[in-house]
């Protein structure tokens, strides 16, 4: 592969879109040309980060803090082994109360739930997904200066909605309010389909759920994986089932954004999976059969729809040449995704709520790993500074 010619301006334009600094951009192009990775964007590797700024909460000539202290959060899925640990069998933090205490010591001020289950021997018992359980959780959050900011919880599977599903949904909204959440959501995509008709149905359903949530003072959000930022199939020849086979270049969640009411439905961008989508979905077959390139710009999408993205999953990755995704997940701040550029571009730092996540933090052989890596991730999140120009 030949490195991009910056003199033409093409290289500069592309690296700006991807959020890569010039030195790393050029070295990456050269390295990839020598070897291993199938090119996602005009032959380039996944977007690589420049070195992150380090420092304290004060400026010290290095730019303002990109994630204010009160906005530094973590989704509890990252430390799910600790909440599920038997406190009678370990001296390590176990169950929600002790995990909250440890996360607060690390510096976190927000948590996002991934359900309300913990080990049965922990205070409160196995399931705190009730009004009484929520009151107990809230007391512990308050004790340690933490705020609940979302949950990957119940979204009714039925459509049209059954009365039983509506009742369960409303119970979850009540729990969210007890916990003090502004937002409640899910860990899945609105639909796994590639067809507009299915996304229209999903939009109708989410608008209806968002209306219920709004009446309870909660913002309802959906969370993405990589496929939701793939291209919609919305034209061209039909297949044997009468479905379109080609694309106009519109991405699925971009379509969903326009099909849903901005006063009723919000999104949580998982920045890692958005970068995987950037790697995987960079060309499409147009209605006329031609192959066209369209690079996904996660920060650009957020910047154009800023108030629709109140939450982020802030997870990092290192380049992978073998897994088909372009990245392997690692603790925040130890990978190559350029969060300095991302947070600088999206702005609104007092609005967005970044939640650190690493699916791989729990370890079968190192029971202290997830909470230790949560501290590493916190320190790296806190160290992010806007660049001085």
C-alpha cells in the first residue's frame, strides 16, 4: 500500500475525519502497507490515536479538562464479577455496596447499571430490581457520593405493547426514578434488520415507549453495536422475498434518528463499536450497482445531533489484524482510539455522560483485575485535556 500524499490534501482530510494525528497517520499508513490488515478506508488501518495528554484537573497550560469530574462514570457490567462475588468467600469488594465504595475511592461519580442482580450473600440479596431494592441501592449511592445515570434494562419485546409489558416497563421507570436517573435504556439495537420497513416499526415502538418514559420524567435511550451503523438496504433490485438489495448510503441508526421524535428518544453511542463500524462499513453498493465509499465519522454524527446523545460508552481498543473488527478491547486509555479528538469535537462536556466500559475486565484467574482496571480507566479518563493550539 502507498501512504497517502498529504500534499494533495486527501490525507489531511481523511485523518481529520478519523481523528488521527499527522505523525501517527503517516506511520500507520507505512506500517499497514508493509503487512497485515485489510484496509477499511482507502487502504488505511483503523483510526489510531495520538498520545493522550496527562495532568491534573487544573489547566497547567495543557487545555481544559475534557470530562469534568462529575461526568466521569462507569457501567457496572465492567465489574460484573465483583458485584456477583460471594462476600463470604472473598476479601475483595463484593456486591453492589462494596463495589460502589471502591468505585468512589477510584474517583468515579456516576454509574450505569446493567441490571440489578448481585450475589445472594451480599447485602440486600440476589435481586434488587424492585422498589425496595432500589431504595437500598439509592442509599448506598448517596453514601458514597455516586449518581445513577442509566440502566441497560427492560425494553418490552411486544409490539403492539401488551399490558403486562407496559406494567413491567413502568416498574422499571419507577425504579429509575428512585435511583435518581435522568435516563433509562437498553444494551441492544432497536432492530437487527437492514430494511427501512423494520426500522420504521422500531421507530414507532420507541416513540411510544419514549412517550411513556417522558411522562415519568425519564429519557429513554438505545445503545449501539457495530451493525447498527452499517448501511440500510433501501433500493435496487429486489430479492426473492421482495426486499431491497442495495443502499442509498444511509446508515441504519442515522435513519432511526430521523424517524424518531427528538423529544422522546435518545441514543447512547458506544464509541468502540462505532469505530468498529467505521472499519467494517466503509463501502456500499449503490442503487445503480456501483461501489461507493463513505467513511463513517462517529464524532461528526454526534456533533450534528448533540442533544440526542446524552450518554457514551467510553471503551478503548488496540488494532487487531485477525478478528474482523479492526480492534481488540482494552482498558480505557491503553488503546489507540483518539478520545482527545473525539471529546474535543463533540463538545458539550457538561451535557454528555461518558461511561467507561471494558467487556474483558473480569478475569477467571485474577479476581482483582476488573476493579484494578477500573482505576486505570478512571485515571486515563480524568487525564484527558483539550489540545492547545
